[in-house]
C-alpha cells in the first residue's frame, strides 16, 4: 500500500467539505444526545458507595443483586472485575448512614450468598464530593483547550493553525461524549482521564502535520496552499496510520481483557483515537486552509520579506 511507504497522493483538501458535513452531523448528534439523554454518570460524579468483594468461587451476580434489592438498596450495580470471583458493587448515596453501617448491611447480604466472601474495600462518595469532581473535570477540559491554543500559536506564530487545532481538540471530546450518551456506558473519572489523553494524542498528530506544512511552505513559498497541505498530509499519512494502528492494538487488548473496571476508559480511548486521527487531517488542517493560510503566516515577523522577491 502506497500510504505505508509515504508515497500516497490523495486529494484530502479537495474532499474537505464533504468531511465537514460528516463532522457537523456527528457533533450535532452528540450535542443533541447530551442535551436530551445526558450521560450515565458514575458514582464519582453522582455520589454513592462502591464495594469490592471476592468470592472463593465464581460470584453469583444475579443472587447478589437480588439480595441487595431485598435488603432495601435501590438499583444496585453488580459487576465482575478482574476475575469471575471478584465483584464490584455500586450503590446510591446512603441515607444518613455511615460507611461502616453500609458495609455491615452489604456484608450480611454477601455472607447470605456465600459465608466465605471477603469484603476488600468500601468507598463512600458524598453528593458534594461528586459535584466538586464534576466541576474539576470541566475545568480540566477547559484549561487543556486554552493551553493547546496558546502552545500552537507560540509554536507556529499564526492564529489560523491555532484555530484549526482548537476546533479539532473540541471536535474529538464532543464526539466521544456523544458516543457515551448514545450507548449509555457509565461515565466516570477514568473516562475523563481517557478524554484528556485523547486530546493530547490528537494534538500530537496535528502538530506533526503542521510541522510538515511549515517545511513545505519554506521549501516552496509560491506553491498553492491547498497543494502544500495535501502534500504535507500525504507525507505524514504513513506515520499517522501506523501510530494509530499500534496504539489501537494495545487499547483493544485492554478493552477485551481489562474487565468492567477499565471498560469505559478503553472505549473512550478507542473512539478517541479513531476520531482524533481523522480530525488531524480533515478538521485541523482543513480549517486552517479555509481561514486563508499562506506561507507568510508561518514565519516570525523578524524573518519576513516580500514573498515575491524570494526564489
């Protein structure tokens, strides 16, 4: 395949408007779903109780769930994690009960299922802590986007590439959030960490493309901008594809073998890597082109001379 040898010649910029339409559709669908359905927030954000327990044999998930419901716990979430003998239990915030009281009630249910069960940990997250974590998560995302804009502007000396990078950086997490809203996969702090990692991954890919754009402009300042961007994306395509594939191999293994505890984290990375690879080509670079990116934009004022006077 030519792109693996770095010799592809795809007309990326010529198709950018069609891909704009796809991006607009995905972003709009994500925002609508987030507004109508919201996210299936985990205990980290809503508050509640998380219990980890280990059974001497395979854990009877349905019996545990039924026992908790019979003991008065509303909509308990019971899942295997790690092995079939280990379970993670999530309960709504306790009503005027301490973590020790909750622990005793849960232990009674679990010992009724199997007397040899071992309760490893009990964690209680209050509603206020959940609200604080929600605020901190949004602040982290906002700070990340602001710093990306500043970094790209300082590195490439143009607001056009910075705008393309920031739109791509916003594009990716919106679609990941929309995917979690569509699928109703639980959204917790691990997913937030994955989204921040996706933003960093996408930015790295974008900067590689932007570096090549600057190199191409520097070697031929008379070349049409669309042609420069096409050449730059084609020359970095093999690197982009191979990086994405090798990263996906690791993340897919984590998704398949990591168990329920890492499921949301792994899904966010898989979706984010796919979307981020696409956005570095058809969002970041294409937006800069439509903002009128030219060779003069990429070089410091001190080094500027009349382009027409250069060979």
